[in-house]
C-alpha cells in the first residue's frame, strides 16, 4: 500500500459555486499541517477530474499560500 492511499483527501467536498464562477473552476483547500505531497496529489487528482469534464481548453493553475511562520 502506498503512502498516498493512506492519506485522506485534502479538500473538502465540493460546495455550490456562485453563478459567475466557471464550472471548470475547482479550488483546492488544504488544511494547515497536511503533508505537502498529499496536498499536491489531491490537487492533481481533482484537476484531472475537472479536465475530464472540460477537455477543450482546460488550464491548470496552482497557487500556494503559506501562513505566517
């Protein structure tokens, strides 16, 4: 069993989006303290799910916001 399969998903369940947000927009929320590798793997998994539904013109944008140290 790989380490990634033992890590719970980093993102909460999908929430309803406002009408002005494109359906292909999939924000990734990472709880503080979660291992960065698990967060990246979860973000990639969710991005691929979005890309399957919108194969034409799908772009991926990853942002990392670090809290105070």
